[in-house]
């Protein structure tokens, strides 16, 4: 029943207000964001040395969809995994929003003028020593993708109603260097969404449920 209620809410059009109310406002900055730590215990208390940002693009449709990418199979890190477009901050980036928009343009050809940033999800500190800031943005269709084959193998979408359905996620436990980690995964049309990307989707789900 809960899944049907969420889907109906998305279809009714008030999903935009729910989304805006759920994310952390851009004008309040990132200092008050909750930190989700995916780092080993011995460095847990140390702030990651590098900053990255990803764009969480939501296609502004009556039935909204999230845009995701499949990383190229030849990459040195996270090859073939599902992710949001994004990457490390560069010196010329004025903010996390600027990083997310630049990376989305470079990776999938998403024009910054087509995106209205609406807020942040919580921060994620990764084992690769990054603090990652997810920037949620409304994307005005139609969109023509222009993939960078050196980074992206495919772009696809997942209905927002699917991402907001807690029953679709599987919880799994992994062991790394005698430490126990819990992660979630979601399958959609042959794609396995897991790890950091699934954690961000669940963060969005929890924030929207709380509102």
C-alpha cells in the first residue's frame, strides 16, 4: 500500500514541493549536513582530504524519473558500476553545485541551463578519502544525452516512485579488514544499483518520507 501511495503522490504533481521541502536548502550551505561515514574505523574521525560532488538529476515530468549512469568498463575505479554523474572538485569550481553541474555536462552532456538545483542530500565520506556532496536538481525535458565514452557507458532512468519504495531495497553485509559494513542494493531493468549510489537514493527516500 505504501508504494502505491508514493506513486500516486508523484503523479499528482505535489512531488516537486515534497522534494524541495525534503532537501537541505542551498543557501544554508553544507555545515549542518549529516555525515554518512563509509570509512574504516582508524580514520573515521579524520575529515577526508578531498571534495567531490554528484548531481542527482530528477527529470521534471508528471511521473518524475531519476537519471543514472553506468560507468565505463575500463575505468581504474568503480568500473561498470551505476552512479550519479559527478566527480572531484576542481580549483575553478566556485561551489559543490558548480562541480556537480560541470561534471554532469562533461560526462553526459547535460546542459547546466537545463538544471535547476534545489538542495543537498546528506554528505557521504568515502573509503577513497572523498567527502561527497549530492546536489539534487530538477531537469527540464527534453534532454539529448552526449556521453563521454571514456567515463560513461550508458545513461538510464529510474522512476522516482521506485527509488522511494523501501521494499525494493535489499540489505547486505560485507566484511572488510575485520570491519562489518551494511549496504543496500536495488535492481531496475537489469541494472544493479548498490553501494554509495543506493545509499544516496535511500537518503532521498528517508528525507521525503520524513516530510
